[in-house]
RNA sequence: GGCGACUUAGCCAAGUGGUAAGGCAUGGGACUGCAACUCCCUGAGCAACGGUUCAAAUCCGUUAGUCGCCUCCA
């Protein structure tokens, strides 16, 4: 099995990945909060996490991956005043919070499907796990890691030896309420303490409430990930993923809760994806420039162009989004598909050479998921002296991880009705006859007629070929 | 203010001690009725300064810039 080196936020260095159990990987991903459309910045994380999972599978690991869906905790608490248009719109339509959650959950999975993101094997909405949260909070209270104050239950971060394992923050220098819309909670014993269970909050209109030993209320923002992970993946987690903005406090708090609850180290590798930025910084709903996959499609971009845009960069580098760059990638993607499409299927597999290119691919992916380098290996294969069958084989193999739909661009007659195919052949013949007779007006008219039916033609040296327009 | 990441050609980007991969764009050319496609040719000395070394984009230090986090955030 090839070696996979990964940067680990916990140790701040690149380490060889070794799971707790041989050939098995237990992986957890912080899922979306489904009260908004995901923007393409959010989706960068999910794309790179998808690449990680697929590469682990490619290496032969048996991967169990869990993702939560945050559908409770702050559904009506968006403090960014006036920015939550989607929710407001939904409210205007008299939808319930659960209906909104359903709607955006579906939208998220639609986006994933368009980006060839594999849905994790286990997807768990937080609202499915309320008894589990309550159980865990009770255990934390019993062990003395939590306390009740002002009607809420808080985690006591001062009870931990090293609360800051992940983020190396400095207690004295931490500022409370850096953002103006955050108010200091006077119930907390320590400024880093966080809520495990709310019965009282500034958001009186909270729609979803559950009975608990501390009164009717709802869970805090961090408990769900710890609890859902332990529920499905047990006490020892191999990889935990998320965006860099989750390092502190979300993941720091997850570690605090989980390890306090379990009494031992919980997760060995922390995988964090950097942000997608635009001119004004991190792409976010409150700053405008909120781009979604459906919007890109409307503008004529195949979502996989965006996937390639992400793969061309490295997951630990901030990536600046612009349409200029996306256009570059679009051209590159189309050229790539054209080249692949023009491959025949001749020859027998050249096994030795194939192994060499696979090694190059593994060497790239194994170096902290160097997807940009992996794409270069793909280009190298196309330029190589391998026969077409071998090239196809390798492209198909790499695409198990890259998932760029590299071989789907090939026109296969099964997607096209027979009649259309016959018609196309007939018109092309007619057009070529017209070209021979220098009747170019007629030839161009036929080309347009075919284009109207969604068929593109190219006059190559070997003759006219046609394909479905992409 | 603290913590963290990043800084290579017009743009994206590889590179982990021996004198800079690849992609897109640009310009030139071949092909072509035109278009598209395809093919060939075309560029930087690595943020700055200092240090270690026979040798540094690569190691160390300092500075600068960009971005993120510091209880909604991927």
C-alpha cells in the first residue's frame, strides 16, 4: 500500500497516515448547517474531503465516513442582521424550520451530485440524536466537566489540562466578543466555556425544543459532532475534517468534550481545508459575492469545472476565486476532455508502464494530497507514448479519485436516439457534399441545424466527427 | 493584541539542498472554405534583507504583504 502523508493540524506537521485499525479508516466530516444554500466556498471543503476519502479507498482502505447535518442549534439565531434572506423568504412562505432544513439539505446533496462528491456512508441529522446529546451532557456533569448556570449547561474548560491542543491559542490574549454582534455571556465561569444545553438564550423564538433534565431546550453548537461521531465510529477516530474556521472554537471544543467524556485521546488526524476567497476576503453570505453551483451553471459553467478549479490548487492554500481563473480552467477542462475523447481503444495494456504512472500518481497524492501534481501526471499520461488502451485505463483509474468525469464526455450512442444519430450522419454527408461543391452557405446552414439539435461537429483531418454539445 | 496559514512568470501552480514541471492566457507558425479541434515554437530566477553551505526557491533568522480564527461560519 502506497504511503499517504497528511498535514495534521494537531501536530502541525506532515505525518504518515496510520489508522488505529489496520486497513480500516474511521472518518468524520462536519456537515452543513442547512438553513442556507451552500456557496462554492463551502463546497471547496467538501470537494477536498471527497478527494481524501476517495484516495483512501483507492489505496485499499475500508473507509467508514460519517457526516452530520446541523438542523438544530441556531436555526433562528442568525445574528447577521438582515442578511439571512433565504430564511426570511422561507418564513414568508410560512414554512417550518424543519421544512427549511429539508429544503436546504436537498439543495446541498444536489450540489454534491453535480460536483461528483460522494455522499458519506452515514449522514445523521442532529435532530435524530437528542437523547444521545442529553446522555453525554449528563455524563459530563457527573464527571465534573460541566455545570449549570442561568438555566443553561456549560462545559468547564478550566477542568482540562490542555484545552488548546489544537489551536495553540493563548488564554490571556483571547478576546471575547471580537465580532460586534457577539455578546458576552455572564453565566460562564471561564471565557472559553461553551454551552452544552440551552434552556434560555437571547433567541426566544427558538422553534425546536426538547425536554431534558435541565428543562425544555435545545443542544449547543458543538455537542452534536462529538456525539454523532462517537455513536457511529466509536471511541477512536482516525480523521476529522472541516474548514479551517472550525479549528477554534468548534473542533477545539469537540476535543474537549469528547476526551473529557471518553477519558482518553479521541482523534489522531485533523484535516482542515483552507478558504476560498474573493477580492474582499473569505467568501461569505454577509459580504456579498455569494456564488452557488446553480448560479455557475446558469452562467454556463459545468460544475466539474469548479471541481477542477479546486483540484488545481492545494487544499491548504487559500484560493482566490475569480471568473477569469474559472474561465482559464474551463478552457483547460474542455481541452482535456477533447484530448481524452479523441483517444481510441487500441492496443493491449502496457502493464509495466501503467505501474510507473500509477506510482507517479500515488507519489503526488501521497504527498499531502498534491492534486495539482496529480493533474500533471494525468497530462503526462496523455502526452506519453502509451497506447490508447493504456491511457484510457490510467485515466479511468485516476478519475476514481479526481472524479472529473473524464471519460463521461465520450459520446456513446446509447445516450442518443437512433433516429437522431441517423439524421446526423445523413446531414453530415449532405454537408460534406455541399462543401465539395463549394456551397458553403448550405454547409453552414446544416452545421447550424445540427447545432440546434445539440450536435457539434468538427472537421478533422480524418473526416467530420460529431458529438453531443457539452 | 494573540494564534495560524500563505507569498514561485499575465493568471493557476509543481518543486523539501545541486543551477526553475505542468496547465491557461499571449505572440508566431502548420492545418482549415470559415469556425472549432489538433499540432509545433514562445517566457520567470522564486516577497525583501541577512545567515548556514562548495552549492538554497528549498535550511535558519528578521522584516513586509495577503488571508483566516479569537464563540454563526467550510
